[in-house]
């Protein structure tokens, strides 16, 4: 993971407009349990994505997952719902977000919402 982290940092330095390098770096931090750093990196990726007007709801899904991992269920739910609103034209991304949202509701103990 350390090598992957270094490589993505290098890619971001070489191509600061390539938001996916930041997304991948954020996911590496999340996997390492560095949630605050993961969240900040993913938020930066989202800002970069927005500045170049690219439609990619997977960033919001990833932000939601990190928020959920941190126990911030309200923020996680908001990110997942934003991802659903943005990614309505991508069936596979919608499925991932719905799975994550269902998992969130299970963690909150809301089995009715989780089922739906």
C-alpha cells in the first residue's frame, strides 16, 4: 500500500488536474484506516471534479463510505443520496450506492429502510 500511495502522490504531482489519482489516494488512506486524511483527499478530488465539470458520482459514494466508517451516519446518508441523484444514468454505480445505503441503514438498525 505504501508503494501505491507514493505512486498516486507522484501522479497527482505530475497531473494535478487528474482527479482520479486523488480518488484512488483517498481510497488507499481509507483502507489504511486514515479516515480524516481519506475524507480530505476525497473532498479535494470532488472539488477538482466539479471544477472540470465531470460527472462521476463514485466520489460521493466513496465519501459516504468513509463517513460511515467514521460513524458519521447522517453525513454518510447525505453523500449516498447525493450520489444517487447524480448517478441516475449509471446503473452499476446506482447499484453500488444502494448497497452501501442499505448497509448504512442496517448499521443504524433501520431494517425497513435497509430492505427497500
